[in-house]
C-alpha cells in the first residue's frame, strides 16, 4: 500500500523514519530528470535545515517537504509567476501568509515550482520555462523513494 502524508507523519512520530531521511528522498526526486521543468528553484539547504531541527518531527507537518508555486512570495526569492517579465523584480521582503503558516506548521520548503505564466491558462504549458507538469513516471518513483525511506 502506498503511504500518504498522514502515514508518513505517523512514521516520523513512531521513529520508523526521520524528517532528514524523507528530505533526502524528496530531494532525490526533485533533482531527477522527471522534475526537470517542475522547479524554478530548488532550496535543498532550507529543506535540510528544517528537517534537522530537533523538535520538527513533533510539529503538525513534521518537516515534510513542501514546494511553493511561483505565485506566492517567499522571503528572499523573486516571485515571477512563471513569467520572464518579473524576472528582475526585487526579492520578496517577507513570506506571504500561506507560506508563513506552512513554515510555522513545520513544513520544509524544497523549492519554487514552475507554473503556467501568470496562472492564465488551464492547458499547463509555459512558453518561457517549458511545461511545468512532471507527472509522467514521477508518481511511481516518488512513492517508491518515499516508501523506501521508512521501510
């Protein structure tokens, strides 16, 4: 049976796996060819820093990896909304409310995910950064890696 996020969080609390092991597994998937166009930016250091915090396993999200769509402000990063028009804008001064709440709940930010330019289409293509979807073959690989992390 494939584990879901609740089972993964329970495995962390039970000591069957660690946030650090899951962070490594998620990074391996994010850096794989299947995710070539899924991420605008990876932040492995931020993810590993969160996963390494002593009590993160007891937080609601237990250090689990979360990606932020390129539509939401993350402090210190440029929010491009999948467009080259915003590429040279100043980095966000602070996290938007949703990102701040994810961090407060113990989420580990793995990176910024690609999107349809300005979220103007349901087709799923981006003329500047290629197609953001990375689903082909990713699901089985991600789940397999995830399950191996606490098998």
